[in-house]
C-alpha cells in the first residue's frame, strides 16, 4: 500500500475518532454504573451536542491531567446548606480558580472506579491557570454521604487542604433535598412522594457497600495512595442524598479527626442567609486570602443555576411547601442522635 499524506491523515482521523468513541462510551458508562435506572433510556444521546462538548472537556482534562493542580480546599457539605451559593461567591475572589464542575462526583466513580490522584486532577485547573498564591477547590457536597471514606481519600491526596462545612438543621435540609430531587426533570425519581424516596434510602442503607467504604477508608488511613471502589458504592453514594449527608456530627468528626480542627471551618446556613458578604469574607480569611476584596451584591443562588439542570417548579406540589407534621416527626427521630452529638461538639469548640 502506498503511504501518502492523505492516507496518513485518514489514518490519524480514524484513530482519533476511535479513541474519542472509546472515551465517550467509557465516560458515560461510568455515570450509568452509578445510575443504572437510566441505562437504555436515552438511546439518542449520541445526537446531543452538549454531551459531546462535555465529553471533549473531560477528554482534554484527562489527557492533560499530569499538568493539573489538586484542590487546596474543599466544600464537603452539607447538601442544601447553601453550597452552590458558597461555590459561586468564593469563585469571585481573584485568587480562587474554579474547577471545571461544581461537583466532581469523583468519589462515586464518575471519573472511573480507580480513585487515584492522577484521575482526580483531570477536573482541576492547569498549573499556569492557577499559579502560586492562587487556590482551587472541589465543592462536591455529595461526599458528606460517606464522610469517613471522603475524608480519608482527600487527606491521602491533599493532606494540607482546608475544609469548609456548611450546616443547617438536618430536618430542614432533608426536606429541602426531597423537594429539590423530586422536581429535577428527567430524574428517575421525578415526582416521587417523600415515602417512596425515604424507602429507597432505607433499602440502600442496608447495603454492604457502607461497610466496604469503611474498609477502604481504613486502608487509606493506613497509607494506601489509591483505592478501587465498586459500582455499588457509586450507586449507594449518589442515590443516598436525602438522609445520610445530613448526619452532620459524622461529617464534622470524620474531617476534624483527619485534617485537624484548625483546618476545618464550620459555616452556619443561618449566618449565610443573614449576611452572605460577611460569611464569604470569613471564608476568605480562613483560606488566608485578602478578605477585603470588592464584592458585588451576593444574591441567593439556587443549585440548578450551578449544576446545569432543569427543575419543574410545580411538580409534586408547591416547591415552597412546608414539611408535613408526620414527616417532620420521622426526620426528627432519624436525626435525634446526630443533633445531640453535634450540639456537644459545638459546645467543645
Ligand atoms: N444567599 C443565600 N441566602 C439564603 N439561602 C440561600 C442563599 N443562597 C442559596 N440559598 C439556599 O440554599 C439552598 C440550596 O443549597 P445548596 O446549594 O447547598 O443545594 S445543593 O445541595 O447544591 O443542591 C436553597 O434553599 P432551600 O430551597 O430553602 O433549600 C437556596 O435557596
């Protein structure tokens, strides 16, 4: 066969196309492992331009991973405690460089089941985009679902990192999560009742994956530099966002014990709501950044604005409805021990 310029170009284009197709299949398979309910549901995803843009962004991140930074700090929770707002407000600082996505979902296998530093880097800025004196971060509050595994992994990857935890009454936050999750368009649990969601999480609670996560946390604490998770862990993690991530005492304990009390900042959601500017400046100071930078008015930020998802305002009753008494009592019971322990931890701080 004659080797000519056009045949070399054709071979390169075919090889590139094949590599892209393999990466595309692998990447979306990673997501589907955590959300098996979606498998086969969108057969025409190939025709969606936004999906290809996202895939190319991920591919670029992967191929340049070795040139990227790991986070300097993390917002590890709790969901529904203003984490999207904190993410946006912090990114206003000239010395903070935001990551490619608000929530990496790294812990749940969205960048593959092998949780190694090189894979994690793919989401963060290139070193020249985040030079010395600048900070980058991950704001994946879903990690609060498995705080011991998350804290052990993040400490292994970035032992000097700082941790920001926003908290709110867990009952209020869980009800907020229910209203949000049941209104996300295209989600398998769209329109579900609270009972349906509560039951699914109770069933997931019985999974042996939680004990497996603790084993992985122990191996990271003992010095492992990377661990392999199972698809079941990803499935448990991303689908248990109603109840588990509001176990605030567990979250605080897991991170404080591994990063040290001085490296963990607790933000009360009520303070954020009352004085967003003051709260953000407090976080800047905690991160050793200039806290006097000029800031625009800090308005409320809804998660759908940051997470690029569509919610149905009227699905499942009014989005602003208050929690019915029977659900309130169930949630109160579920969180009683956590609330008690957290109050004791706060009084010792
Ligand atoms: N500045 C300010 N002041 C007061 N409240 C605010 C602010 N910014 C965001 N929010 C409220 O935070 C709730 C969403 O929290 P998260 O962004 O953590 O949600 S998510 O976990 O990322 O889905 C959500 O509240 P609820 O809808 O009551 O749950 C947002 O309205």
